C-alpha cells in the first residue's frame, strides 16, 4: 500500500520510479490517515460508531423528589396565571373601556 502511494507521488512529479523521499511522504500521509490514538479509558472499546439503540437496555424512568417538587410548583404557578388571565378577560368583557387610553 505504501509502495503504491509512493509510486503515485513519483508519477505526479513526472517520474516513473519512486524515491526514498516519495516513500517517506507516503508514510507521513498514511500516518495522518491512520486511526487516532485511543483515549485513556477507552482501551476496551470493541465497536466504533455503534448506536446506543444497538446495545444495552432502557433504564426505568424515575422522577426525583426535587423534580417532582419543581413540577408541582410550576403547575401551581401556571394555574394561578390562568386564573388571573381568566379574571382579566371577564373584567374586559364587563368593562370594555376600563384601562384603555381615551381615543
């Protein structure tokens, strides 16, 4: 493979035979195209680019107490805001010009 790349480099330069420089350049290019070093902790990795859907299992969905408290607070706040909006709408219907600037 490297010899073929070296010969191709020689042909690009108009030569029929590869030189040591061509082989060195082919080695450098091959090293650049090689797989990257494996990061620490990934030494036992056996499959690249595998989707999480292909292996493993779905863990049960749980809600922590903090999340439940936040959800309840947001729901309560939303209910209060909806009530206020409803009261404003009713007031606007009863008093259509109340709060509107004069024309």
